[in-house]
C-alpha cells in the first residue's frame, strides 16, 4: 500500500503551501499544469493533491477514510491515471487514450464528489490528443479535475496551456536531494547531490548506475586525450563497447557536462552554475590545455554521437570513430 503525506515531499515548500490552500478552500482549478525539471517530485505532488481532493476528511489526506484507502491500494473508482505508451522509440499519448479518458470522466463519480485525472508526461500527447483533451477541459462538468504533469511545457499547445493554471516547480536543493538519498541508505549522498542538477530522480539514477565512477572515468579520459595513441583509442573503444548503448549515453552526458564546465571555469560565474563544482580545482588545471575552439569542437562531436546512437550502427565502431575525432580536434586546436 502506497501512502501519501505532504510532509514527505522534499522542496518547493511555497508551491506546496499554495496547492494545499487551494484544496482546503475548495478553490483548486479544474485544470492545472505541474511544470518543472524531470525528477523533482511533480508526480508525487500531483498524486498527493489528487488523494487530498478525493479525501472525505477535513485533514487532507487523512489516509484512513474509504476514499484514501482505495487510492492507496490503486483501486479508487474515481481516479484516472494516464501516461504514454512506453515504446522506447517513440513514446506517445494518442487520441484513442484521450477518448477513453473522456468516456470515463463523462460518468458520475462513484465514491467521491468528483473524478480526478492525472496525465503524466503530458507533453508527449500528439496534437490530435491535445486538441481532443482541450474540448473536455473547455466544457467542464464540474465533476472532474485534471493535473497535467510535464517537464517540457513548451510542447503543449498554447490553446491547452491557456486553459490551465500553471504551477512551476523549482529544482531541489542539494540538502533536499541528500536527504532523499539518505532515506534509501545510498552511499556518497553528498557527492551525488552535487552533480544531480537539482533532480532527485537524476540522483537516484546516478547512484544506481555508478554515476560517480562514470564521471571519474570521463575526467581521466579528458585529461589523457591529447596524449592518447591510436592503440589507446582502440583499446578504450573496445573496452567501452562491452557496455550497453544506454550506459554509453550516460558517459556522453557526463562528458558534455565536463566540457560545459571547462568553458566557464575561468569566469566569475556563480558556483551554482557548475555541474561539477566539486571538481573546480581539477578543471582549472585542465582548462589550460584546451582552447575554446577545441572544447566547442568536442561538444559538437558529442552531440553528433548522441544522434548516431539512435541508429543500428556497430557500437564499437561508433565509439572508436568518436574518440579518434576528439583526439584529432584536441591535438589540432589545443592551446
């Protein structure tokens, strides 16, 4: 049984206060967009708001009334959750899913006095699905409330956005992310929090995928790149090709973040803008080896390899070609 409690939510205290006030005063809008970076807890906030709106008690959510118990056991007849089909190639919410939703919300509530709908990753609705949903939101029966969750609000139609109240959630602080990691007894919580970019979801992914080790490998690679021989390149490519494409994508993301930090490490930019601010002293020493042109060239190659990873090309050949181009750019453009 999944429990929901406002006190368990990390960060965004002012937005949480605003949402609770709207619920308690019965002023929660018919349609709301929860917008913000992926992995900061928008779904948990939306679900806690949903169970609170359906709750029969004054202390919402009480966790004890029949409505709360039904919600916590995923059996509430007046709650509807929709998400994209999980095709890796092209996840999407299609018009047929929205039409099924329309049929559900057209029915009278069974247990509560309204029907509650959450649409996760709502930016992945195609235009037909969004226009279909728009008709439902424009003609509310007063018996349904909608929460659309998105990490890319600009992909929602302007007409749909204009019909919804928008609540923007901020990135989480490092302290909040550290607390979230520590509740799961994850080691190196402080270090992971620094490089999680304000996302607890990203922090969990880093912990699960040995993100600190990947970052260390990337930093070592950048330090040695200009001195690597062709044999070194082939050896590194062969070693890395034993991993999955997803693992290599993670490696590329860390590589891009290191490069981005190299571009700003000699500036007066606030430390909060660094992805790897705990490595600043190492990056300062490393920066003198690369011209701006070399760093930009490597960033372009990284963007290109990300695109090519979606093809069926041989991973080892892709990695070797990528590393050779990086080495060539580095040696021809370095300071």
